[in-house]
């Protein structure tokens, strides 16, 4: 028997990295990569457009200043409204009793105000509303303000 006829004792296993850890990872095809980049750019442009238009919308905000109750059928609520000077707004004002139940409610029209030389350019105005109540109120607040038609 020659050495060629004898079976090999045991051949060492192929220990290359590709056999041990797998082959190279597949890269994205050119068309797929292009589509991913286009989708990312479109999403970025859409987000930028939404951000730029949301910043230009007119907003209105309010701040409760105080309240007083003259008797069990009437309350006065003082508040400030901040908005663009030429814009009209509406505010819902409510009076509450000791159990936080609504005992008076009114929607107040806030007209456009002329711009003046104040620090904020006439954006903030103070308002006092007399509100009829069903029973004694212990609190008066602005529920919400909005720009009509928006």
C-alpha cells in the first residue's frame, strides 16, 4: 500500500474567516440606495415645510389676572390676552363654585387692538368681564381663547 492508497488520517478543517464568521455582508444595490436617499430627502423637506408653516400661524394666549365676586349672582374676571394687534379673538370665561362646578359661562369677543408703543407692540391687552352666576362663585378663570375661523 502506498501513501496515496491510504485514507487521510484527518484533514484539518478549513479555518478561514469566511467559513468561521460567514461571508461578506451584502451592500445595498444602487437602485435601492438611491430610493432610500430620495425618501429621506422627501421626509426632511416635508418636516421643514411643516415647521415653517406652523410658525407663521396666528396664535392667541391668555393669562388669568384675578377675579372678584360682588354677590351670589355676579362675578368679575380680569385677564390678559396676547395676540397679533390686528386680529380678533374669542375667549370662553367661566366662574366656579367651591366644588369646581361651573356656575357661570360666557364667550367674550376680543376685537383687534391698534399697535402702540408698548413693550410688546400692542399684542397684550387687559380685559375685565362681568359674568352672571347661578350661585356664589369662589373662582373665575379663562377656559380657552381662539382665533375665530381658524
